[in-house]
């Protein structure tokens, strides 16, 4: 079964209005000018193959085997969309203030995204020596990688003094005893248990977890939480450099892109003339001048999704 195309009608409308030129999927044996091909005529409007290919390039779950069906589904949706657009124009909804603001907001977001994606694409790819160095510097992820059977209690850092908890942990003989102590003292905690590979662990905590022996309990402090962990069992599952190379390359590239986007936004803000007005100016004046951003929760090692979020965060700052 074809996986659902990951685009909603409004998203398709935005793509049709603002998407840039993207390579389409299809039979490469025929050199056709996709931008001028017409796939369908809807009353007085035309839907081009170029529009279909643009949406297709952003869809998930599309393979060579189901590409033809996906193109037909996209065309059907674009036809439905065009019919709705025509009715909206007849009703003069394009002059509705809320609609106009939504269209302008979508246009700004697409332009901001395009700029930051261009910036990220211009970053150099990780060199082989960088990949090898990362591999060598993180044995817990690769050469010494393990799969852990973990029991853990996660306690918000604001809920208890670390020294008090450390004393309770050191005197306890089991996780059940620690959980009972937390409950008796009204300390909020969340319990988890399961099997996790090294790369699924919070990267800041992994070296401490890797140092634990099977059956050992330890308390580990993170920026916003305290972890009480017991390694019930562990099993060696090493990964060699050749197998690790693709993920390390993606991780390092995303890390570099993240930094480039963050630095560029900082540069733009410093170079721009930004003046807050009205209530926003008052609120800014009353706020602490040196506000400290709350530290983020630890990310999993080689967390591609977290790294890929850099562009989304950058775009949100440029809105």
C-alpha cells in the first residue's frame, strides 16, 4: 500500500504558490521541459507536471514502484485544490484580512527557509579525518558500544536538593527502595525501564552509564533533571568505522549546519536595527537584562532529528 503523502491541502496550496524549482521523480530516459508540461486543465487554469514533481519531491514513502500512483494522487489533490481556490477567488476571500496575513506569513516562512537551506547547503562536508576522529573520541558509541537493560528514575532538579538525594541513593539497596523513599518524601519522579542502545542514551550521560557495572546503581545529574539509574544487564554490540561512517557524516554535517544557522541569525540581529514598540517595549524594559536561557534536556547521541531541527528553529527566529 502506498504510504500517505505527507502534505495537507493548505500545505499543498503554499507549495503551489511559493515552492521553488525542484527536480521531479519519473522516467529519466525522456528529457522533457517539466516546467512547461501541462498535466491537467481545470476550467481556465492549468496544472503543470512541474507542480506535481515539486510536491512529489517533498513527499515521504515514495519509491520507484509507487511513484506513478503517487503522482496521480498528487494531481487529484491539486485539482481539488484548484477548484477550491477558484471558489475562494469568486468569494473574494483573497481580500480577506486574515487570508492576506496567512498568505504573507507563508511567503515569509518559505523565503526564510530557502535562505537558511541555502546557507546550510553551502557548508563543507565533513572530511574523512573528522569522521575518524569522532569515531575514535566516542568509543562508547562505536568500538565499545553496548546495549543496556536500564531501570531509571527521573527527578526534576527543582524537586529536591542533589545532596539529599545522593545520600538516599547511596544507602538504598534497590531501585524499589529508592522509589519508595521518593514517594514517602513527596518527591516527584518518573520511572522508566527497557532496553536501549548506546546511541539512544542522552549523550551527556553516556560516559557515566558506560562506566557502570551490571547491577550497579548511580545518580547522574543533568541540566534540568537528576537520573537514578541501574544497569540491570548490558551486552557488547560494537560497530566498526565503515558501518558508523554514514551516520557520523550526517551527524557532523547537521551539527555544522546548526552552528552556521545560529551564527547567521546572531549576525543578522546584531546588524539590524530592531526597535520594540508599545507593550512589547515595556515588557522588554521590565524583564531582566541578562535573562538566562533554560538549559535543554540532554539529546540522544547521534540524534539526527534534533540536529535537523536547527533550520526549523532558525526559521522561527526569522519570522
